[in-house]
C-alpha cells in the first residue's frame, strides 16, 4: 500500500526553524519537530530496510532515533563560525556495515525546502581514500564507464562538488578517465521537488534512485576493498 511520510507541515517546520534558529524556539516547537519531521523520517527509513537489503546485503537502513541513519538535528558548533544550534535540513545516510572501520560510500537522502535530493557516494574523502579511488579508476576504467556512462545513470544523476584544474600528481594527463580522476568527491545524485517528498511517490522514487546509483556504489566499494 502506498505510504505518505512528509507534508507541507514538514517544510513549514524547516522554514520556521531557519527563521528562528535558537534553543528557546526549538524547545517550544519540539513536538512539531517530532511529529512532522523526525517520526515520519524514521518510518521511511524503516520502510527502506527491505528494498535496500535487496540492493546490497551489506548496507543498512537503521531507523533508530539515536545513532541510526537519520542525522542529528543539532549542529556541531565547536569549531564553526556559525553558532546557530540546529540544522535547517534533515538528512539520512544509509551506510555500509563496516563504515566505522573503513571510509565507505553510502546512499543518501536530503530533505530541505526547495533543495531536496537523493543519491550516494563518498563526500570529501580522506586523502588516503581519495588516492585509492583514483588509483582504482586509473587501473579499471572499463568497469567505471559501465557504472556511470549508462543512460540510466546519465539521465538521472550529476556529480557533486569540485574537481582539480590539473591532473593530480602521478596520473597520466592523457588517461581516458582523467576528468573523473580529477574529481575531489565521488558522489552523485538528483534533486527532487518538495511536492514529491510529500507524496506517496517518495518511497518508490528513492528505491529506484538507489538501484540506479548502486553500480557506482559497488565500484567505489571495490576501490576501498569492501564487499557490496
């Protein structure tokens, strides 16, 4: 049976939070946060467990309120110039079972007024991980092209983030994948409208998105020596 998780009230809460990003306002509106955002998000995550397991037995949709797939609403402001205490978006990361041991690619969903998106990959990888991926690309170009040069991928996704202006040291400037090797992030996705997030099309849309991006996640897992 089709399920609806979010509503206009969800986005109204996020807009109001952006306009009133302080602890007193959040305390007074905590029930709104739980009813309109956190609880439906956790239901969605729980409903993604079975389809995600079919995509990969090594990935987890964890619906726990603490320590699960849903990011905390609280910002870490210890080293930030911006001291506002709350995120004005809500994200969920569906990670590899070994993500605490090895920096691993993940599937991802982001909810924010006029900036919803879904996809996956590795965002801001550590230098050692980035080097592994680039080396793997240089040695295995055919499998990468099979993963991201397909119509199913190119019609749906774009890569996020910046790339180097020049090839990284030690890589052949004439390599067929040099533009991919120059990427600083190996993450891709697609935006979707707020209206879709509020409809019963959201769950099947996310499942289809994760299926389409899975070959890239598989490739990145191979690059960092993880099972997919």
